[in-house]
């Protein structure tokens, strides 16, 4: 027998071994679509400048293995010239077919460099639109329109824009091996940002042992409803095994609606009165009403004084007027206005003589002696081991906020908030959409003038809160009157539509019908409302069809559309549930769609 095939009910791989191993088809059973334009070899090795396609390897074994639980096609191959063994297997795994290449070499002499190519991608239909893991949708300049996270690599997809039919490819990564020797080349494929580079990749392998080790693993699955389906399926995969119990703790839920933060330099005239030597909390909070009102006040009382002498950050609490009691008076005044207070922890101020236990003791002491509501971890993407548990044992409800985006999965699970310090458009961070419960207000301390406008647009575009920072340790970089008014308007809209913006099914880079458009989608868990933030990245108006609504409404449902940001009523929902209208250059529109039962 020379012909082999394997399927999972939705997707089918076909092979022929009559003249060497060849992949003759990747067939999408749901749509009747063949995704290989012509038969091709499943892999090519390159050694010393010479190519060795799969059909030049001798086939030692080709068989379908099957039992009550598993089914897999396995091909064992041998390249005599270099004593290289390769095993290719395609196995059925729930929603996908897992394509795995393993290789090992018993070199006749010294090891050589080996390069791997997977030519299957080059034989997908030309009409297919590629969404790369590192660049699912480029900006006009070609750079990614989404900030990514190495612990959560997005799938690679090839999708026909007109039909939404396509192939989704997940490349399992192994972050626990980052920084160590790792044979699997998936990470290299995940990091490619250019379509042509992806299709013509050349991956350096290190075949140093004769035992076959994994060199590439791709999970192929069928998509029939476009990139939207692929993103939500991937999102479900990664969330399935994660623990979100910290986000559900009743004593921490207040943090999720604390949308606007303010970092107050303790000795700025923004809050400190030099004649009376007092903190004027009410004056600061009154000024904050121009922004829409602060929910959290971060009091920065150490830097840039820190380092002038031998004192440590903990000693500077005593410099605050009134010392610890002065901090508590400030907390009481803020609490009376419904505003919470955080104090910073500076990891770079730990001396050689300070142990982890000392650090935890100091942080715990702050929580125990003061009435603060949280610790703001300066420069950090995680907290010291045992810190959160120590804080919780003293006073439940005190939160930990990271200054920067959490770096590892465990931190995302344990720490419920951070700051997103980016300002470019049209961009967002993938964690905002994978984990909408993680509070991440937008800020960028050094931006001025029109760059502040861009920062505000980024918050609106991504449906996030905001962190106001005007006195950057003595550099006064204020927001102007118009910017304050825009932020006040945005907070009102964000609060009024909180359950939609922070529903579980938000999505970045929603599929669009015109190239210049970028859309983020937010869905209410009730299924009755959704919001689309629409941005035109071009220099000209975009008119006509903008995007299609998914899922399509039931026959007994009426769609109602309203624009919330520009006050523009010129949007409509046409046949085939296509939203149409006019989007002006570099402007954001907020389109709210309600699904109502017909009367």
C-alpha cells in the first residue's frame, strides 16, 4: 500500500509513498476545499549547501497505528549519506491533526549544520491571507499592530477573506526551555513577522545525537468562520488550564473597576503645599475631576531623593509629614472621596545585606502599619516570592500592581493588575484580550502634546483605563484642557459600558472589509450587546462596507447600531450583516450594536 490518509472529521492529510514520501493533500472536509495547490514533500533538509527533500530519504516504515484511544500515521525515513533518521507522524488530537517531525543523526565524522524547511505552506492557495503568530495583522509600515507575549504565542492562520475558510496552525512552544538548549524550532517560526520569510523559512537544527528528537510540531485544524474563530478557539485553549481564582476573590474585585490611576510625586506642588508642609489631597482629587476622577492614588515618596545618603526606601516613610500617621491621614482623606491609595516598592534599592525575608518583612510592615490599599511594584513584571501570600495574611483586599506587563503565565494568574506603558497606534497588547479581567490602565510618562493624544486614543481603541502621570519626579508634563475633557468623556463611556468592554470574549484585530481599517471587538456576556472600536490608519476617508457581524443574528433578532465617540449617526447595517459608514483619517469610532428580539 502506498497511499495513506488520516482525518479528525474536519481535516484530512493525504500521503503517497510510491516514489518517496509526498504529501498529496490537506483536505478541509467541512467545505470540500483542498488546501494544497499541488502535491509536495512534507519537509526538506539542507546540509552543506545541498537540499535533501523528503522523497530522497529511504522509507523504512509507513503505517497507520490505531487503538481505542489514538490514531496516527507514522513514517520512518533514513538518509544514508549522512546517517540521519527522521520520523514524521500525523496524529489525531481533539480539534486538530498534530504534525510532528523528529530527527537524529549518527554522523560519519563531525556533526554538520542542518537546515529544515517545511514547504507545505508555500503550496497553500495564493488567495489565502496569512496571519502570523508574531504579526497577525501588520500596520501600514509592516510592523505588528499587536504587542505579543512569548508565553502565549498566537496561532498562524491562512484564511480566505471572502469565505472565512482556512487552516489554523498552532505551534506549541516550550517557554520552560527558554535560555537553555532546545532542539524544537517552533520558536523560530513563531518569531517571523514577514509573510515571505515565513513561507521560505530555513531553520537551523542541531542534530547532535542519533536518537530522534522533536524538531518541529504543528497542530493543523479547520477554520470556517475566519480569524475570529481561530482567535477564540486559541483563547479557549490557553485559558482552559489556567487558574483565575485570584480574580474572583470578593475582597479584590474592587480593583477591576478602579479604572483611572494617578501617580503623585509626593513633593510636587500638584499635591504638596510647601508653605504649610502638608499634603492637600482634596485639591489633587478636585483637579482629578477634570479627567473624570481618580480611582487609585499612587504616592511616590522616595525617588529622586533615594541614593543621596545611606537611607533606604523604608526610611523615607518617616520623612513624610507626620510619618506613618501622615500616610494614614492621607489614606483617610482619599478613602472619604472613594479613592484608594498605593505605595511603591523599589526592587533596585535592595542592598547586599538585604535578604528576601527582609524585603517581605518591610513590605508586610507597610501593610500592617498603614491603611493603604495596595503596593505598586516599580519596574517589576512579578512580585517577590511569597509576597502576595504575606500581604493577604495581614490584610485581605490589599492588591499588588506591577509597573510593567507580567512576563510569565503564573504571574498573570496571581497578580491581577499592571500598567501598559505604550502609546503607538493602531496597537494594543494581546493580554488585554486574552485576559480582560487583568486590570491594565494605559500610560506613558514622557509623552507630550500630540503624543499624549495618541496615548489617549490607544486607551479608547483598546477599551482600557488610564493612569495619569504629570509630574515625572520634577519634570512637569501636564495634560491640556482638551485632553482632560477627552479622558473624562472616555471614562464615562467606559463605565457606562463596563460589562461589554470587560466581557470574556473581547478580540483584537477583528476581520475588516477594507485594508486601512483596524477594529477591536468587545462582547457582553449576555450576548445582547457588542462594541467595535474602529480606527482608520490611512490619510483618506474610508467609505462603504467596514466589517461583517459575527455571529449572525437569529431570524427573530433586530440589530440596532449607535456611535458613541464622535456622535456620528451615519452608520448602518446592510444585507449580510455588514456594517457600513464613513471613517475619517486617524479617528476612532465606537460602534455599539444591540441585539433585540422582534416585537
